[in-house]
C-alpha cells in the first residue's frame, strides 16, 4: 500500500459519524490478533518475537504530522506489507495536539490493516473514566468534528481504550509499557504475580502504576508522584521488575522530553514522539530496532525526527 492510499483510508474513517463508528468496531475485532510475531498470553499482556525488526513510537498526543513523517521515513507501510516488522505504540494518542482524531485513526487503521504486526499499548491518556488526566481536551475536538454525536463517539472510543493491552514483552530483551513498574513487584515471586496477570482483570493499583509512574534517580524504592497518580520508582524496583520479567531493559513513554532519556544505568529508556505545540519540541525520537538491544547499545537505535 502506498502512503496516499493509506491517508485516504484514514480520511474515509474520520470523515463522518458513520465512518468513525466503523473504525471503532473494526479495531475492536483485531486488538487481540495473534501471529508468528505477536502472542497474547493475557488480554493485557502481549509477547513479541525476537526474530523481527521493531519500531517503537512514544507519546503522540495528537501529532499526526510527525507520525506520517515517521511512516514515510521508515517505509513502514512497505515493510509491514512485505518484511518482518512489528510496529509498537507506547500510548497517549490523544489530548494536547491539534489532530487528535486523525492521530488515533492512523494508529487504529494500522492495526486494522496489519493486525499481526502492530501492537497498540494503552497510555494514561487512554483513561479509565475514574482517572481522567489533565488536560483532557479530546472531547472538545470530537464536538468540533461531529457535533451532537460527540458523546456517543467519545464513550465508544473510551470502550476501546479499556481493551488495550498494558504491557508487551520481548523475551530476554525488553519490557514495554507506558509509564512505570508496579510497586507490587517488590514482593512478588513471579512476573505474573508482580504485574497482576494471574486473573483476567488486572488490579486497579497495578494499572495505575503501569500507566502513570515515572523513574527517579534517587535512593528510593518508590514514593508518591507529583502527578497525583502512580509513583516515582527507584532503581531497586527497576531491577526487581527486570529479574521477574527476565529482560535487560524497560522501554516506556509518558514523560514530555526532547526525544529520549536514560535512567537507572541505561536500564530504563524513555521515548517521546510528539511535537504538539503544547510541548514546543523541535525534534523528537523513536526506536528502530534491527538487532538485540542492550543497555550498552541502546543509543544506536534512537532515531530522530
């Protein structure tokens, strides 16, 4: 598929109420698609094959232009058609940006067209109705686009957010999530226990920690977060999570930074991919992983846009 064809599909989905409802229902049908690249041991937890290339995109916050730029720069549509590529989104598709509906539609359309090669993780701006972030201006864009139908569309989209997985694992290499490590890993005896994967529905505190927490370079285990939700977690929690997951690194988004940063001895890498005017960044980053990543070589896989 060429980029113009893809853009036309996205435009058709968001042109009117009928189109976006169609997008929502088609996306719901493919969220948990398995393939030789993606397995779904739990509805909130995906595993991704070691034997494929990966592109990891951080927070987008309504920045469709940057997402399209990455798609063109990396020939993503061609690679998804023909190559061994998995595209991973770390969450936060809406709020703050100027093209929120389009950004969400691009991500959902990629999943619909390539269900076995795209992973759409949940961010804190894909919220639980009881824990809405601020600002949350997505409803305002829906009002402008769809008028009186906005509320039905909004709650239908919120329904898709509740079904998005929270974590993905590349065995032996990386744990991918939006925010941070749940404090429960400190006393857990297994990865499944630490990340609340022993029951169909995750524990609410674990969900909050995964979506809202941030790493802190301080001699702490964890402490309350300035965000009012989640926690600030120290190196001890990172190492415990890495041992339980049997991986070398955590790859996350959530923090508004110019591109990327490393914490906890390069064991935690943060990626940010939005040039939304609210942030004022002239450049942002994503990951292109064509080999096995380690804390020592992670900088080799940073790509700027």
